[in-house]
C-alpha cells in the first residue's frame, strides 16, 4: 500500500527522523557503541562492576580499564570493593568502552559524577596502575603520588601486586583449586560456577587432575548450561587434552546431542583427529552407537571417509562395534568401509 504525503509531509518526515535519532541516542548498545549510560547494580570487587542498561537482556559486566585492585584474599581487597561501592553502587554511570577481554567482559573507563573511577582508585592507593595493559600517564603519575604519600596499600612495605598473587595462588593450590570448579560443573551448580569464574576468570581453561578442561568435563556430564556459561566466559572449544580429545570428542562419544550442536556452533572442528587413535568425533559417536549424534555430525560436515590409525572409517567402527542404527545412518549419507 502506498501512502500519500500531503503538503506537511516533509515536516512530518523530519519530525519522525529526529525522534528516531533521539531514540537511538538514548538506547544503549554496549556491544556496538563506544559508550553507554546505565545504573550500577552490583560491585563484584574493586575493579569489576555490573551495570544495568535499558534495552539489554541483563547486566553488563564491566572491568575497569587501566587498573588492578587487590584480590578478595589480599590486604585492602575488601576496602577497594567498599570504595568502589561507595562511588558507583546504585548510581548512574557512563561507561566509555575501550575493548572486550577474552572473558567477554566490557573493559572500560567508568565515569560517575564527573570522576574517573579507575583514577580515583589509584589516587586512594587502592589499585595498581595495570602497566601491562595500560600506558596512561595520568594513572602512572597517580600511582607514583600514592606510593610517595603511602596511601592505602602503599602503607605496607611488601605490597603484592594482584597479578603476582593470582599466579602464586594457582601455583600453590594447584589441583585443589581446580577441583572446586570441577565439582561445580559435575553438580551442574551454575551459581557456584559463576561465582568461581567471576573471582577467578583465568581458571576457565585450566585442566583438572585427569588433564581435562572444565568444558570437556561439562561435555562428559552433558551439562549444557554449564558449557554455555564456560564458553561465555572464554572457554576454548578447540582445546585438547593429552590424548588430543576436544570437548566435541567427549560430547560425541557420550552421545550428548545438544552439546555437540552447541560446540559446533561455537567453532569446534568436526573433523579433528585425536592424537592417540586418530579418530574424529564421528568415529567415536559411531563406535558408541550414538546414532542421533552421528546424524548431527554428518549434517554439519563431518567427513565419513577419514580413517583412523587402524585404517577404519566411522562406518567400519560402527560395524565392528555392532551399532546397526549408527551404521544405517552412515550408509544413508553415502559412507563406506
């Protein structure tokens, strides 16, 4: 249907255009915009907050750019969190996005009532200038000034940088720490897993006592929600264990159809061979008789002609294991021994 525009049509069109631009201006899109405004709903720690933004499905996790506050278990860690909460909690803030880190967090400078939160933390002696990632001269000068005045953590003679503390914590606790994560995955305890990853995001790709990553453990258990959370936090879908098994190998082998679809959608390689047997995820699904997974893999480009180290194709594996349903699907897709 064509609409007729009268003499006032141009004016009306201009008004609509202005209103549309205003709507775009006031609607925040953190994933695409350089800055947005929202309300701070939660302070996770001194340098990480959650900001509610109108029009978003949930809070945006914001990691302060240029600074690193003491960790939860370090001196002044709690004080840094309280300082940040005192400045921004329940306040409207402007988030000037710099980048997004590997844990999918928004890295940004947060402005509240005209003050830069990163700078204020450093001035108060409650954060280090994160020189490894930031060359900001103002932050560097602020740290030098706080050190000279012995403010906050600089009153201690042996203040330990949080990045050194995190490294030492992982080294000392070793498998004891990863066990907490593994338990959360196995129990499908999403709230516990989320909390652990919030305070220890660097652990998302660590391996357990058996050499499995957390995502591989989730794939074995069939815990799709845990897998989705891990991937959202930066888990590597292509990571392999000592046998060369990826999360997709485990999901296919254990017949986890939903996880197979998820992993492929996130970039998992359907034709990757493991290093020990030379089998692809399709070989393992066929060997275990996971017929639905076999069909999913074939529909997503799995190559049924690849042979393992013993010279068997996926169809050969299915026939050897007497998995008739899997073999029938492979034949339907033109597979041969």
